[in-house]
C-alpha cells in the first residue's frame, strides 16, 4: 500500500471527537521492537495484531504502531489532551526500556513542552504505623486523592534527598520523563495505593521491611525513617486495576499483599473471592475485610523451608486446576514462579481477558522496595 493510502487508512480508524498525535520511532530492529511491545502490553492492555500493525487499547486511549521499512509509525488517540500526553509518555518510556543500550530515535508531530507530568501529585507524610513486624504503613496527605479512587492502583513514589528542596521530573521532547540528576536525584519506586480516605484527602501505602540484612532496601528505609512533614510525590496511577468479575482467584506474597487486600476491600457484595497469600509466619498475617465472600488461605515459609522456594507457585497451580473459565485469575509474586504459573494458564487456555499475571520481584536480585 502506498504511504499516503496507509496514513489515510490509519487516520480513518480514529474517531473525529478524539485527540490524536503521531510519531515516528527508528529502532535498530523495528520488527523486534514491535514484538516486544505486543508481548509486554498483553498483560496491561487489550492487544490486537495484524501482521506489522499492533493496536493497544488501554485506559489512556488507543495506540497503533506499524512497521514502515526501517521505522515504526505511531498514531495515538485519546478522549482528552491529558490522557493523550500520558499515553505518549507511557509508550516512550517502554520503547526506550526495550531498546536498552541500542540506539533509538523517537520524534513526535507535536513535541511536548518541558513541564512537570500532568499525573504528578505532591504529597506530605502525615504519620506511620506498624501493620505487622515486617510491614510499615505510611499515610500521606494529598491535594487531590480522586485519581487514586478506583481504577489503577499502582504509583511511582518519588522521594527527594533528605534536606534538599525537591526537584521534580519533567517531560522531555521525545516523550520520556527527564529525571533530576546529581544531588537532586530522586528515589523512585513502584508501590500500591493501599487505601484512600477521600474525606481526609489521605492515601496509605504499605512498605515491606525485608528481613535480609544484606539487601539494599531504600524504599523500606524511607518508610521506616519517614517523619510527618516529609515531602514526596506520586507519579500515576497506572496498572493493577480491581478485577470486574463475579469470581476472583488471588495469589501473591508479601509484595502483593497490599494489592490483594485492596481488591478484597473494594469488590462489590456478592463477589466470590478465594486467595492464597504467602508470608514468613503467622505474625505477618493481616486481617482482610471484604463485602464479598472471601475464602483466605495463608502459607508460612517458616513452616516448610524445604519447599519454601516454590511453595506458593505449587499451591497456585493446584488450585488453578479446579477453577472454571468464568473465574478471574489475579497473580503477583516472584518472576520465575509467575512464568511457571502463566505456562499452566496457557496450557489450560484460560481467557487472557480473565487474568492479570505479573511479577513483582526477582529471586537473587536486589529488592526494589
């Protein structure tokens, strides 16, 4: 198809009432980049593929990425200008991550102004509390908590250096986030918004305190040392929505516990929930309330050291064998275990739209919390 006809065809698929933006990416291997985009976003968006054209449909809008010789043509559409900008940043961040050390050029028809991201919200520490021996909750005051109500649960927490005036990131010309460097460099970690108090304009985030003394845990250190008045910012939210299904099966360890607890608390009455949660021992168990019918099973690593490495994955696979096709499967734990569980789900041909399967950490790697 000639270039002009291809462009007209793609533009015809965009509703005239939406905001649109086009771009061109030149990676070292366009086809390989497109494969990575399709594979990764399958867990986070509705992905359609037609040869060299990949269409991503997410909460931000629609992204269409198509191979065109040595480049990828990009067309974004969204219901608002803000959503369009967030869609551009999300795609740009992922493409540069996929490129790694390889060269990647990315240009947009309307380059963004260098300004603070529209989804950045400054916050202040109000208080902290100990939930369990290895879980600390930090309560933050925010000017506007409504973005964190419903929808996506995950945010990037930005913590400035102690004693310095915060310097927040801006959006660069290629759509990526430009982070402060040197003495202004921020601590950046991904966490789940555990609870939102709209009346008090507060959000709570739970931080796992890793027992291993030889692992760097800057996020956990921040929570342990946080004091009222400490300034931070949230970037997001994005990812990790509360499933909409009559039956939900949840699996996770301590890293996923805040998300599992929030899902249980936010599902409507009548929802049937079953969950398997792995923690170190009984002291790490938390009370979880739900308007739904919740069946909760705790696994303790300390009681079964021999099978502790893959005990959660084995329990999850056994339970999955008895699930019906109408059950939404929500899994978040260690990387190798997630791959093992995903293989089982693929073998039984569980509907991809009825599952969220993501790894939150990797065994043998330094903690990200």
